[in-house]
C-alpha cells in the first residue's frame, strides 16, 4: 500500500523532472512498505533520499535560472529547508520507530506539497514563458 499514490496531479509536463519525481515517490513508497514490514529507516535510505533530491533540485534550479523564474529565491528556500531537515535526520539518526515515523511523515507531507504547489507554480510559469516566447518570434513574410 503506497504512502503516496502517484497520479496526474504530480505531473509538471517536464519529462525529465516528472521522471525523477516519480522515482522519488516510488522510493518513498518502497521505504514505507519496508517500514510496515518491520524495518527501520536506515542511514543508507536517508542518504539515497538526499542524493535523489539533490539531483532533482539541480535540474529544477537550472531550469528556473534559464527561464528567469521570479520566485527562484522562495523555491530555493524550500529546497534548502528540505536538505537541512533531512540532514538533521541524518545527523541525529537513531534507529528507532519514532525516527522512522517522523521521517516518513515529513517526507510524505513535504513531497506532496512541493510537487502539487511549488513545482506546479513553476510548471505554470514555464508554460506561459513558452507561449510568450512563441508569440514574440517575428513572423516570416510569405514569398
């Protein structure tokens, strides 16, 4: 049973980022399944989550700079907040059920909010940016 059900509401229409987001959700679901089966979330899983998130953040941040995204600072703050919080879990790691539950709760809420709200706003901006860019292209005279 997934902790997050992947659906079209998570899709941004940006192929590579959508694929990474889907993989992140799958990683969370796999981690949740293991937890439900009695495993605790270990440091290797936390490190895998950090690595995956950093790859996604790098792609998003590059894209935001390319399109001169006006909410770049706020978006980066969310990424930094995530990295800081996960880093805190890693630094204060205890192999306990409480830590696992707290981490899963944080990840589920953060990922759901970030994809459906913050990244969705970025996707909307990019779509408008594409349309405006097409409209600004000079029309070639007919011959």
